[in-house]
């Protein structure tokens, strides 16, 4: 579910069930050509679909952080803290381009492997279920 799909009048009734925020991190550097930027966004969309589709109704995807590096992504801790102050119990940060291991404030980070490969959808779903069952 996208943040823009929530009507203000329905939020109080939905909030107890929607306890997880998905924070997408695109990881663009600004040097990409338009088609390269589009390709990065498509990869991120695929990762987000692996999270949003099976867990629709419990996860809300927030707007993406578009530009940055692994170092600057690690500085997103205050943003994660604010999302929790807004009422989310869990924050899942996901990127198709950046390893987000340095973002310790997130409850779960999902990103490419050491070899740059994207995590498979089943592994993502398993990690989210493990987070909720901990």
C-alpha cells in the first residue's frame, strides 16, 4: 500500500494493522543518464513489489530517498526514528543499488548482495516474517 492511498479519515482505523513502513532508497548519484536512472528505479520497484504485494494491508511504502550513497544512507537514522514516532512499529529500508547495513536504526535492511545481485523474493518475505515473529 502506498502512502498516497491512505485517506485521512481512514488512518485511525487502519493504523493498528499497518505497523510497518517501507522506506525505499534509490541510491542515485546524479551522474546517471535518463535511461540509467529509469533502470535503477525499475530494479527498486521489483524489490518493493516483493515486499508490498504479499504483505498488502500491513506495510505502507513511503516516498523514496532518491539520491545518496551507502555512507549517506547510513545517516538516515533520524528519518527512521521519525517514522517510528509517527506510529510505525517497524521500518524496513530497501534498496536495489545500495547496501544499507550501516542504517542500524532500521528494523530490517534489504539490499543487494556482495556481488550486486538482488535478493530473491522468497528470502525477502522470510526476513520480514522473521522480523514480525521475533
